[in-house]
């Protein structure tokens, strides 16, 4: 018998064993066991989009160590575009929202929330590029970026 464990399963079990059972163990007709919501969690999608944008910034810092403001403006725009529209393995914020939507409260306006979260992703990436990234690059050399 093969048994697999990962951090998500362990943390889910620690918070609620029944939830872990439903999310990972319940037999289904598909290839993967478990029952999950059909819509995406807003916080997880926001975090994934932010990290996709930061990856672009850090990869650029790895390849170009010179500090050119015009280059960083272009790279920041590319990072925002990557986070929102996607490329390669990352589908992007907008394609995912349009395909499955977000889990929202019944009284929430979906369109407003979708645009609000897209603006938040952009603001977080731009703030990181202006305030955090220069401090990181002053103290560290980027040798690899987590995928």
C-alpha cells in the first residue's frame, strides 16, 4: 500500500479530520479522490497571482544585475501582465476567474470583487517592485527562483 502525505493534508487534518477526509479521501468517479468546491478560493488565487508576478521580477534580477530604472518599469509591467493574464504553466488570474469564478458570499457583486482583486494583485506587485525588491537586491544575490 502506498501512502502519500503533504503539508496541505497534514494541516487540514490538524484543523479538522473530517475536512481532510472529504477533501482527499472520499472515493469519486474521477482519477483523483476527494470532493472540493467548484469555485476557487479568492485568497489562494490572489496569492498565486502575486507569486507569479514576483517570479518574473526575481528571474529578471537573476539575469540582469544592473540597476536601470527604465528596465525595471518594463519588467514590472511584464510581471503584472504575467500575473493577470498568465503564460506557460501559470494560467493567469483572469483566465481562472473567467473559467471557474471565485467563492463569494451571496450578497457580493462578483464583477466588483473580480476587478478589485485584480487591482490588488497589480498594486502588490508594483509595491513589491518599488519598496521590497531593491532592499532584497541590496542584501542578497538571487541565484534561483522557486517554481
